[in-house]
């Protein structure tokens, strides 16, 4: 077989779950326009990431409020530790 894929090849993870497929070029060219339409726009992906981080922060808010070990290093907020380190 040459270096161009002639048949579908399924990619699996360590548990045998299908996570991808390698298609022959002719098949890929047929579906490429649909794949481009489904690809998230950069601004949409950024908004989605921001929403996920916002939800995570809301979930963890109570934990940070009651567990001082999670906020121990906030005492260093605002300190220029790089400048201090270079002066040693």
C-alpha cells in the first residue's frame, strides 16, 4: 500500500474507543466543507472558555472562602518577586 490512505482507518484510545478516523483523500474532500462549517469560530471558542472558567470559579468560590490553605499564597499578590530575587 502506498502512503495515501486507500481505506478508512479508525483511531482508538487505550480503551478501544473510537476517537478518530483516517479517510482516503477523495472521501475527505467530500466532507471538508461540512467540517469547516462545524469548526467553532475563534470568538465563540473564547466565549465558551470564558463561560467554563466563570462556572468553575462560581463552583469553587465557597471552597476558597472556607479553606485558608487554598488562599495562602494570596498574601504575596502584588509583590514583585522577580525584582526581589534579582537583587539578592
